[in-house]
C-alpha cells in the first residue's frame, strides 16, 4: 500500500471514501460497466484500502465516461467519478507525460464526434 | 450574615481525573460567606449526602453549593437532602463541574480554574437565594391522544382500562391509521385487519373513550395536569349522530372519479365516501373538493337517498375546548414522496409502485380484490423486482439519513406472499444489508430465501427503464458476483423511506416539545425515559418518535399509557415555585411578555394606582398566573423595563453569577 499515493488521490479528488456504505448503486448505474476491469464501487473500496497502483495500471481509468451518473445517484454523496479521475490524474502525472497530445487530435477526428468529446478527452488524458 | 457550605464531588474519576477537587474546595473556602468547603468521592451517595446534612445542622448553613454533575442529574437529590436537614430546598445551588467542565477539558490546570469560577458563580448566586415554597396544582383526570393509528388506539384503550376518560383526535374520517391499509403482518403473516379492526371497535364501544374523527388539534395551552386544548372538528357535511353508515349515498353519488387515498390512489371513490368497510366511526364524509352540490349547488343526490336525513351541506367547522391532565402524541409516519428519484421511473411507469401501494394491490379489499395485477394493463406480473433503502440511509437532501427499520421485514413478507400465491413468479430483492433484529425476524427472512427461493441479491438498482413492450428494464449491480445485471421485469416495488407525519412539526410547536432534525419527537432520555417528552405531561407513542414496526409500536403505546396513567392517578402535582412575577410599579404595559409566554400564563389587568400627588390613575399591568407559569424565563428577557423577574433565577442573581465569573 502506497500511503502517499492514497493521500494524493484523496486530496485531489476531495472525496471521503469512508462515507461509502457499499450499496453498489454507482456500479449499477454505470454505462461503461462492461468496459471496465474495475468498477466504480471497486475504485472507492480499493482507494480506501490504498491499492492504487493496481488501479493506475488498469485500462479502467480511461473507460470512465465522466458522465457523473454515479455522482448523481450515490445515496451517500461519495462521488466515485471524482475518485476515478484522481487515479487517472495520478497515472498521467507519474508517466510524466500526457496520454494524448493536442497534435494527436486532428488524426482522431471524425464528423460524428461531438466537440464535447474533444474537451473531455483533453481533460481525461492530459495533465 | 451568610453561612454557605461548599461540597465538591470527585464523581470517582469523572471529575477528579481532570479537576483538582481539593484545590477547588480550598479556593472556594476563601469566598465571602463560605464557612465550610469539603470534597468527597461520591457526594450523591448516602454518606456524601450525610456530609451535607450534618454540615447544615452543625454549621447552621444558610446556603449550600454542590460542585458536581449537571443539576438535571442530582439537583433533586441534594434539595431533598437539604430539606430533610431543615434547610429550604431552594437554598441549594449546583455548579456543573462535570458535563460543563471535566468531561470537555483535557488540561487539569484549565479545568481546575474553570471549576473554581463555576463554583464562585454558584456561591454568588446562593447568597441571594430566597426560600421558596411549592404549591400544589390539581390534575384533570382526562387524557388526550393525538392520532388514531394502532399506537393511539392502544394507548387510549390502556388508559380507559385504568378507569380514566380519554379522547382520541384523528385527522382522517376513520381511525386505524397505516395498519388498516396493510394486508398481512410479519413475522406471523396474520391478517392486519383481523387483529386491528376488533381493537378499533373496542375503542369506539368503550364508554370512557371519545373519538373525534376528522378533527385536528388547533391550540394547546396550560401545563402538566391542566392542559386546555382546542380541537377543530372539520365539517364532514354529514351529521355523525344520524348517519347509520349504510353506504347508499356512496353508491348513488354521481361523482365517482375521486382518487381513493385509502387505496393509495390506485382506484377511485365517490365524492361522499366511507374510507373502508370497517371504518370507525362508520360515517360518511363529503369531500368538498369534488362534491358537485358544494361546488356548484347542483346535485343533492346523497341528501335525497339518505333515509336518516344525515346530510347537511351547511355544516361548518366547529371548535370544542376541553381540559386534559395528560397528552399522548401518536401522529405516526408516512412514506416519503419519490418524485426526486428519477432513476427509478416512479413517476413515469405505473408498474413501479411503493411497498404501501403493493399492500393495497394484494389486499382483498384493494383495487383488484386481492389478485396481484399490474396497474398498467391488469395482467399478472411474472418477474418482480424489489428495491430496498429507497431514500433511507441517504446522505443527501433527497432522502433520509436514518434506516427506516421496517422495510427489510415487509419486503421479505411481500416476496414470500407473492411466491406462495403465484409460484410461477420470479422475485428479486436488491439489498444493501438485510437488517432483521427482532423476535423470529431473521428466521422469517431466511424462510423467504430458503423455503420460498426469493432471489436476494447484494447490490443496488441503478436505473429503471420502462420499455415500449410494457416490460421494465432494471439495471442493477450484483456485488458478490461482481457483475452488472439487466432484469426484464414486469413490476418494480420500491421500499420508500418513512418520515414523520407533516402535522407533527406544528403540533410540536403547540406542545412546546422538542423534535430532532428529522422531525421525530425527542424523548426525555434516549434510554431511560423513552416514552416521555422533555415537556412534563406530554408522552410519545409509536412512530412519531422514530421508525417502528407494529409490535414495537404497540409496546410503546402501552408504555406511554402507563406513564399517563401514573400522572392521572395523582390528585395534585407539586408545582415548580420558580415562577415569574411582575413589579407593577415598573411595568409599562407593553405586552412584550404576554407575546413570548409559551404557556399563556401572563394576562394584562387594569389596576388603580395612587400617584404621589394623591390622585389615582388606572394603568395596564402584567399579571402572572403562578399555577400556569413554568419558569422558562422568556418574559424576563423580553421585558424592556426590567419589571418581570423570575423567582429562583432573579435578574440580580443572574447578574451576581456573571459578575463572579468576570471578576
């Protein structure tokens, strides 16, 4: 367990993972559930345990759509999406570089892609 | 010449571990008027009290200061001890050096300094104390029960059984409350109506019980033993004394499209109605919001068909005033509204129902005559999903922070009943925790799982989506299997959180009783005085105090009755002599005190005064009825001219305490 990493994730997310009552409504509501190796409720629990390294290595951190359905519906106000984002940020920072550079974007564009997706992508994949 | 004794208690280590009690006694011994200052391990013990008593006798004390726990705890103990040694009990002061000092401080030096200051304040006050004598006040031998559900009925029956008159005030046209709407009761699965309706009849037939149905409490004045209550009997446009409850009017009424609240709006009733067949009193009521005669003046069918001549379209609300010795609150609960939970599609899909609605759907007297059918298309549901904790245990503004306590058990009951009656139905229950403490409760839940094969899944439903084919997609998580499920359901049942009835809050204001942040009434002590409110003479029965199932509600109803009976048995009660009084020469007749008095103890009188020039002048001055005054002191603070003063807590005593603290 990496104490510094846990503290960093808790601080940057502003989430109190101890408020979770393990109901699983976040994972029940998650539209990306099937894409994820670790699900929203697992993120909250694993951060509580301090098992952040495993999450950082998982592709799950990039599968979260940041749709905030879990944040909206969590009965305890835990805000799991913020935890996922904090772990993602920790991973991006540790890699020392962005997963997505602005110069990469033109090649990825297609007509059906909403502008919002580009903004979200920058938010998710860059420092 | 003052001769004050100071007694400092160690309270074992409760005080002595944080406060240097010997230093406190030593310091207070030097205060003016103090002739003896002692410390002792347990001042409230018999030998501790003996210490106080012998000091009163030997030192001829004129005042006693006990530095100990809160006066709520032992003020009475020491007052009694003083009285038995011949000192007026109101010459005893308690300095709270436990709750307000040793328990909240860690540093011995600071705590000791504070304890000395608190002690000095008490010494300064006791020097100004005067002997006070308690008066007796008679007890009206009649009780009022507010709310006619199972809690109120049980309380009323028990009080009547003891030989006292009791009135039930029920805001609905019939007593019976929520239990009347329930189909079966856990954990025995006996029929709710079969055990409730005999009690309703018993209440109506007991000559000591008067039922004021369709009535509300309008105003409460007075105090323990002598409350004056105004009850509004709402106009039901039917003469209760004439109506025989034959129900012909309800059949003939042409206005039949009124949502039936007894069936949770799942079917309709007529504008003139009797809530259900076993209603008590079995009297019709006209709903003025729907009655054509009352709205437009054209109809009058019910009046024509009523052979008893009971219909009275001109009936008005009437107010009755009655004296009571004790009041029992039994205002009950309601399920919360689910409007804010869009994810469960309660407002979009008629086949998503609350548990109380399911009770009506399964009840033989319900909209489908006891056959469970989907509200949308009246077909048999084959897959039913139950969702627990909807709005309970929520840390947001949408729900309630507490566990509603009854949902786990009634859901197990529903699931079991459905599997028993319709074995081809698949039943899923999504739970966070299954909470079944109670006699035979966990066995009941296990029976649902093991014998009836109800699928209990640990997890929560995230989204309910009505589909075009009439089915409902339930998206949920199965935490133990670590998967997300989609169940193709026919019906979804939501276990909505329960909350206190909306009438409880204004009632608490009228009764000057306390409520918690969730609007449940607060008991006088959470463990040791669970059925009394902090206001003397007001007792609590049933779910108005917290979520409860039927067995607990009945137990609490009887407990509240026992407490009320204990009060009604007395011919008189000792009044608090610490009451307010007004200096008529200083009173300017402004009415400020009258407005703030919660007990209605202050009236204004016109009084003749002789002026210095030998003329007379009539002035309006405040007059306090000491039998009604409870000594709260609100008037002394409100009085702009300083005319109002409180015996035992006079303005000069309070200022002396403040001076001693600030010195």
